């Protein structure tokens, strides 16, 4: 009953949030005459709306996993285009936070990766979201993809506070959050658990390289012909 109620509430939240986001985007396009205070309030509202949408999507995905309805549909796709799509989705949030966001090394090779493209974009979006949360204004977040033998290696790098070694194994568990540097983490602690689930379905792996004070790099390795399964 609790999970059914959670799913119902989350679904009901999605429609009004979409309307709020659309209104904020319209104001952003027409806000050339805004003063500094109005612009700051608008960017803060856009950032919070994007964060709420990410939280809602994570809760819906978690419910799907528990109900056995988390489907994977592999097809041939372009790894570089997947990175570009994920980066594009989060540019408004990066602008609102005053964080530089870009696509680094992106090898475009259409048809050379057999995977569930939308799920890979979701993996990158979750990793980029976490990176943006951890990175203060003036910092940098970058994503890319490269060939690694017979596999493809996607990566997300940030200049945030970094993660202690003793916390790195825990961050992939559900509802677990750690502080990166002095900045408190936003969200419910679901993003990396969902990433782990998707990567596991693709028979891939995820690695983290991080130390306090020097940021973090998350790497996801996916076989070129990933066989998706439970």
C-alpha cells in the first residue's frame, strides 16, 4: 500500500510541475527586461524545478524496479549523441548554478553501440546531476565517451569537493548521501542506485575516482554489444 501510494502521489506531482517548468521557461525567454533580482529569482526557480523533476523521475524508476516493470529496449545508437543529449538536458540547471557544463571527448560512431540508448542517457543525466550538485559556482562539469577496447567508456568529471575513500562504496546504495567537501547534498540518494541497476542490466560496470579537494570522475563501461538482462 505504501509503494502504491508513493507511485500515485509522484504521478500526480508530475503534471503541475510540468506546467510550472513551462511557465518558467517562457519567462526566461521573455525576460530581457528583468533586473538582476528578478533574474536571480527566475534562475533559482528553474534550478529547483529541474531538481524536483529529477527527484520525481527517480522515484518513478524505483517503483518500476520494485514492480518488475523496468524494461530495457536495446538498439544500435551513437555514443557521442547520447552524451550530447544528456548534457543538453542539464544546461539550464548549469547556467542557473553558474557552473560550466560541456561535452569533452565525444566519439561519434552511429550504430557502433548496441544498448538501450534512452537508459544510457538516463545514466549520464543522473551522473551529471550529481556532479552539478557537488560543484560550486565557477566550477566545471564535463562528460564524454571514448572507445575502450571492445567496449565504450562514458565518463563524467567535476571540480566539486570530492568523495572520501570510505564513502565511495556506500554512495551506490539506495537513499544514501554523502557530503562532498563542505556542500550538503540535495535529493533523496536514488540517482546512483538507479545508475547501478541500469549499468548492471547492460552487463557493464561503474567506477569512481575521487579524493577530497580534487573533484570526482565517474566512469561507466558498456560492452559494444551489451546483452540487456535482469
